[in-house]
C-alpha cells in the first residue's frame, strides 16, 4: 500500500512534535517534513510534493490561508487540511473557498486526524464533527445566507497584498517588509496604499485590527502600532 505523505505546517514546536509522534503510530501515513511558518510551508510543499499538508491558520511571516492559496496555485494535486483553533464558520468558508479539502478544530482533532488525512487524500472533504453538523444545517438554508461577507474582505486582495498586510500587522517597517519579500520599499508603499484603498482602512492600527479579525494573525501576536 502506498504511503500517504504528509507535511506538517504549525508554528508551535510542541504541537508539531505531538502531531508527528501521533501520526507515526498510524499505518500508511508518513510525515515527510515540518514547517514553522507559512513561507516555509510553501517552499517545502514545492520541494517535497506531499500528498497532504496539515496547515495551521495563524503562523508568522505568512499565514495559513495565504500559504494554502500559494501551495494550491503551484501544485493543485496537493490536498490541504486546515488544523485551527478557530471554530468560526467564516474562517471555514474562507479557507474552503481557497481550495482547502477539510477543516479540523485543534481541541478535538487528535482522534480524527488520521481519518481526515485519509479522506482528503481520496479527494473527499472532511470536517470536525461540530463543523460538519453546522455546514449540513447551513446547506438547508443556503438561499438566505449572506452574513459571511465581512470576513471575506481578504478575497479581494492579491497574494502579495496579503503578504504585505501580514507583515504590517506584525509590526514590520517598510524596509523590513521589503527585505523579507525581496522587493523595493517603493513597491511595499504601493501595496500598503492599495490595501488601504481596497479595505477602506487608512492607518496601520486599522490594518492590524483587520488582520486579527480575519485570522491573518492571532490577537496574541505582539505588534507595534506606528
């Protein structure tokens, strides 16, 4: 039987180690790599071509949503399984719209993670039971659902704008952002202005609040407002 290869993308080392140890006990599943931020996840996905990426949402440098978008754009055959602390329908809908194959809540994921990996590898969707129940209920009322639009603002942003937004929200100055993304300071300034125009937000504090509200960074991330 062919092994299902897995890349773990999670910024907390203890969580990654626990996931690796847990999956090591599962027949037919092999963890082939680990990433501690979204940018590393994108790089390793391109190098290792795993069958499944288990992806946290809130990670430094590049969040899991944008990493998912970049990975699936480059290699559509890879399946992305979101593993998140957020139990919010808007987060679920946003990552599914980006092409993720499933969504697990961290607090209850351990006993279903191996099955979730197997299911998404077969091309099926998989959700934590509480999310699956809500989604089934919502499908019955889908004709009058429109309340998620406020959480989908990020969908109007380009991939580069999402990267710049995250680095701004993490307190990076324009020069630091330019160095991280290997672009000019002038280009960063253009992206910053585009972000403000698209989101109708006109200061760094507002962009940071938006990044937290949409799950791009966690509220616990230490940021500097200038």
